C-alpha cells in the first residue's frame, strides 16, 4: 500500500500559495488525513482534507496544488450549506462557480475542469444561478474528482470526526476575505473578480432583512392608518354644541393587507417554507385576532383565503410565474387592498404601471443577490430576503 507523501503535499501547498498568496491561510488550515482506497481527494465542511495516497502518487505537485485550491474554494464559498436537497447537478454548478476564477490564475485542475463555457453560460455567476439556467442543456460533468461533503453537504463514508468548529470556520473565512481585499489593494488586478466579490460580501456588514421587511410594512401601514378622514358613521364629540347639525367625526382606518404568495414551479419547498414564515410574521405584526388575505399565484390565482395562522394558507399552483396577475387580483378585492405584499423568488414579469395600492415586494433568494433582470420595478418597495 502506498504511503501518503507529506513532502509532496507540502510542495503542492507551496506552489498554490505562490500563485494565490491571499489564499495561503486557507490552504494551510485544512487538516490532512490519509484515506487509502477512496479513489479521490476530498474535503468535508469542517476543513478536513482526505487524500487517497495511491491517487496522490499519480499526480505531480502542481496538479495536486490545483486540486487542493479547488477544494478549499468550495469551503470558502460555503457550498456545503448552500447545496439544495437533493443536490442534483450541484457539484457541476458549484465547480462552475469556482473554476472560472481558478482558470484566470492558471489553477484550473485537470481532475475537475468543468467550466461555464462547457454549458454555454457566462462566467462570474453563482452556483444557484447556473443551476437555475441549465434549461434544456444535458449536464455532463467531466470531473472524476469527488470533492466530498465539503462541496455538497452529503456525508461520505470516509468522513471522520474532529476538524474546525463552526465558529472557527467563520473566523477563518473572514481572515481569508480580509487578506484577499488587502492583497487586491496592494496589487491591483491580481485578484479575480469572483474572489474579490466574495471577500467584500463576507466583510460587508450584514443587515437583518427581517427588520428591513418589518420596517417597510410598518411604514406602509402607518401611511395608510395615518390618513385620517371625516365620517358620519359615528357621532362627533362636538355634537352637543350644535344639536341642529350633523357634525362629522374623525376616524383612522385599519389598513387592508393582502399577501400575494408566489407558488410557481421555481419556488421549491425551502422558499415556500420561508414565505409561510413571513406570512406568520405579518399576522403577528397586525395584532391578535386580525385576519390576513392570502392569494396563491403562479400565472393566475389558484387559492384565496382569509387566515389567522400561516398553517391555514393553501399553497396551490406550480406552473409559470406572473406576479402581475396576483397584484391585479389583489387590487380588485373587496374591501379594497391598501397594501399588497408580494413574496416571490423574483423570476417573474412585473406590471408596467403601479397599481392603486402600496406594494412591498419580498424577493426570496438563497444567496441574497437576485439577478438584476428580475428585480421589481421602482414603484415597489423591495426587500431582498437572503438566507435565514
């Protein structure tokens, strides 16, 4: 049985570090373990690197360095946590996300050469975007390398115990992100755009989208509820001063809120569950005993109901997507809707003109970055709802 050559692995790390010095901390942080007979080089989410000695013996130091960099890229991008369930074609699309940057620095491994060009898709996009835009293309993964559970979150038989804690993983990612931005500042043009965008996203202060969404809805409700008007339905406090006249009284209307929930085919179970969570939050914000009208919409309204609990919502649909149809249906309801809250993944056309109601759109996106072509129009208040 071939023993693992630690000197070869050290030479591979050194070569990869010389090509991408801003990833040096990450390359040196993976904990190496020999796993004879697994037929691959792989990682798990806790930053452990499993190497089959016989496979490593067939590789030179440069190719092994390319493979280790490729695997570390999966860990830094958090592909294990981002992977859908089941992770169909995820390894292909995750490879496309990292390989365009590795190709730019000459670190694309021969063991995992999958590239967006293989799918006739543009570079610089996320794995989720590539998965959503495969279309009718027949995915063909050219890689023999099984990147391991660190790439798709599915535990492998060779995964062991130990490794870094979740807190240590987050700290390591932030450290590498800082070093990436620092290197890009000192040596402009040496860091691929994908790595720089990743680093800036990791270091950027994160805003709780739930607070933003609540603030937008509170603002809309306050605007409607604050529009006081005169009514003769109740007596005025000054009626005794003029008994011969019917004096109107001021009243503050309770705003009518209608939720348009996207139930098209692109809304998988995870997004629908998050939409139901947001509906539950809206019910809580409205107060005890208040009902909420919810429309389940794909290209037309499938179900309309008044609910007091998110469990009462009927999520029917599953076809194409047109949230404009849902907004149009919400604005003709009786009593008239004052506020329309749209919960969607964003892959929908929008009306050209604003409806006669305030519209708040919650765009559900796993990576928190919706495609610009699908962003709601300017007349809607938009909140991007990223990972929970």
